C-alpha cells in the first residue's frame, strides 16, 4: 500500500497571503514524511519544480464545548505542516481541486 504524503492544502488567511505574494504553499502532510518525500509528492502531483520545503509539527490542542448536558472536553491531535516554496514563476491552482 502506497503511503499518502499530501493530506490536504491549508486554506487560511496567512497561507493565502504567502501563496499570493511569495509562491509559498502550505499543506498538511503525513507525520512520518520527510522533506524529500514531500518535495517529490508536490512535484509529481502538481507538475511544478520545488525550490525549498520547510516543515513543522503543530501541537495538539484541548477543546472545551458546553452543551445542555454539561461541558464536553476533547483533544485535537497534532499534525505536521509543510510550507513549500516553488521556483521562480511557478504557481499552483489549489481551488480547482477542492
């Protein structure tokens, strides 16, 4: 079974500003993926040349929610995020896939 590297693109205000101004694209990736695997997955899926890959592990958070029956507490698991910088003049159309 092939390992899925790219899980989904991150759609947030900060990620949008980075993609518009500097050709940085942000993805949620598998926790076990390294920078070389992420580079190869982006190049294969979108047909672009990747200049640089920066990764970070975002910590999990505790969430509290009040309901009629009381307070529900839960935890959101941590995930790995990759910021991919493309070569000069390259772009990715993320909204055509969603």
